[in-house]
C-alpha cells in the first residue's frame, strides 16, 4: 500500500477510503463497518481506466466486497463510475427519485464536454428522507438537503459523528445553486439543518477537504450560524 492513491480514514465503528477523481476533483468514498468486509461506494466518480484500477486496488488492499452504491446526488462528476462498478460487481445503485433528470443531463453533458460516460445499468429502491442505509450492523441515516439540486441527500453516521454532505456544504464554502434545480433559499435551509448537528460532527464533502459543523458555523462566509 506504499504507493496508494487514496486516504484511509478510521472512524468509530466504520472505516472510510477517500479518493479524488476526475476532471472535477470529485471525492469518492468507500465505507465499511469495522470487522465486516461488506462495503458500499458513495458517489463513485472514476473517469478513466487508471482511476478504475485505483478503486479496485483499494478494495483488494482491504479485502472488501462491494455490495451497493449510494449517491448524494447524480450530477455527472458523482456518477461517472457507476456503470463501471455495476458491470464489475452487479450491485444496485440508489439515489433520490428527483435525480433522474440529472442522469439524463449527464449523458448530454458528457457529449458536450467530451467526457466518456455510460449510463447506470440497474437502479435500486429510491432513497428518501429517513431511509436507513445498512453497512453491516451500522446504519447511515438519510436526510433531504436540496438546494444544489432538487434531489440532494446527505448521509449521517451518528456513532462516528460523520456527515457525507455531497455538494451542499464544503469547507468554508457551499454548493453551486446556478445549475438546474439549484436554489439559494433551499441550500440555506439545508445548511442550517446540518448546523443542528453537534459541532464535532465531521463533514466529508463532495469536493475539497473535510471540515466540522463547528468550524462552518464560525467561518463559513456564505452562511455562518444564524
């Protein structure tokens, strides 16, 4: 693992691997329960064969079995790797039903930007507010946080004080609201909803470094704590 191209992060009861993939520098995650080799992918954004090999190498390094794909949302940079993983592992792909339009737009954007893209193969059940995502015996709680797009979700693991925020909240920044389905009013409400979690909750975003709820309440220039 000396030449690994990813970050391994140990949290309470779960482990995470974080990759930075694609022309958009998107954060892709693998999550699994400590002591259980069944893993899930969050927002797979591998955009070429080298990045696909890096992802597969990480699974091999930790002897993991991929069982599902969960997406915070379905902009092209977050779903570039879905079809590849489904072809390799025959796993279901879960997202909010309002994100179907973004999958269609992704096919259009791939042509416009000359980015290779294959549409997802199989879709699992819809993810909505309150859906419990099982990772072994651990659970990610799903909350609805629109504003960056219409069907955006965040995933919370309370035992490790972990939030996977997608593109809603970044370190000292916020997600774009000028894309189809974006809304500055909705993203403000979503971010203030995230601010209801304790200050020590760590936010793993869709782009850029991790942060904490407490840091963003004090230092986010767009939406400090109300």
